[in-house]
C-alpha cells in the first residue's frame, strides 16, 4: 500500500503573493518539491493550494503534471461565486488538469451560514456531479453548518481539514465540546477527516494532546475514514516533518495493519480517487473519468 501525505503545501512568494505569508517569518520563502524531499524524503503527497488565484492553481497542476510524487491537487475556489465551477472546469482542461482531485473553500470564523448559501449549495452539488472531493477548512463555530451541508448533499465527498480543531476553542471548552460537535459529521459515511494541522493546538501552553485528539478521531470516524496529513511546511513552525510523522505513527500503534494502512494512505486514495501506482497524465485522466461515472 502506497503511503500518502494527504495535506502538504507548495508555494513561491516570488510568483504568487500570499498576504498572510508577509508576516509569517521563515515561511515567507519558496517551499517547493525539492524542499519537501529534503524534509520528508520521497513522499507521495496531495498538495493543497495555500493561495487563492487561478494562476497559482495552474502552477500547482503543472508541477503535478511533471511529478508522479504529487498524487493530486486540491485547488482553492470561492463557491459563493457563480463562476467558480466554470473556473474549475477550465482548470481541468489545462495542463495537469487530470491531477485536480478536489476543491477547498475555507469556511472561516465570521462567515455566518456560508455553507447554507444557495449558490454555495449549487456549487457543491456541481462538484459532486464531477466526482470532485470538497475539502472544508472550518473556522470557529462552523461545525454545525458543515454537518447540515454534508447531510443535505450525500452525493458529495467531503474532507474535514485539520480535524476541525479550530472550529472550537479547545483551550477554553476542552476536547469534549469539540468531539460532541464533530460527532454528527462522523455519522455521515461520505465524510472523511484529516489527522493534520494540529501543531499549534499541541504546542500552545496547556495545549491538547496528540494522543487524545487521535483517540477522538478514531472513535468518531474510524481508521478507514481518517487520513494522515503533515500540513508541511506550515507545521515546521512547531515541529520537523519527521516529528509529525513519528507522532502519527505512535498513535496508530494500537491499530491493526489494515487500519493503520488506511490512515497512512488508503483513505486518501479512496476519498480523492488517487492512482498512486500510475500517476501519469493518462492514468489520471482514466481515474478522473471513473470518478465522474
């Protein structure tokens, strides 16, 4: 079974401006495939777009077209924009377009019931019709609306990024409240979750325990709907890549081999329709057509 890191970022501030990177210290520099290799070895990964422009999405798809190590690309889209799905369709027709396996629309704090907006629901349904997976980056207070959207759209595959750990103030309310709000999503079979992006929550004073978070996720989703993601290079603010991977390996130690393999790669392969054994443009095009039917 091919291991998959289901959540890495690549960026080059010299090519595409990211406003948040300007104040991000050591992160404000290019992080490219060679840097990922230096940090993690020859890992196979799903790259998630960190910026918001179609030009950057094209750049990432071009990188995927030239490297089988990038098993898929999740691009950004503003699903409240009526033209969002047309833009996705255009990207899929360009170089590397067959590597486009998912779309992410950050649902941050203060956005209200964004996932309930009629245009967002139409966009989500259209992505589902195309066999594309939808990543959800959930901000504070947005777990209930994420559940409502996923409940109403069972034909769409949803991926909860970073365990939705920022959707609840876990330092104030504890893991019990987070687990309670996450549980309804866990009862929906077309929703999977990433064991990723926990660095800040763990590193903060009185932070959460990786083991405790993993126990909740394994209970709510089960290992066959849970996937590992390093969140590299964002994670380097708190931990080296090998430390993130090692901590994940430790919490999977009590699982069967098949269950651990699901978290390490099997869930990602199924959720994104990946073909890590044959990620050529031809192989990806075949997989894309299969996802649409």
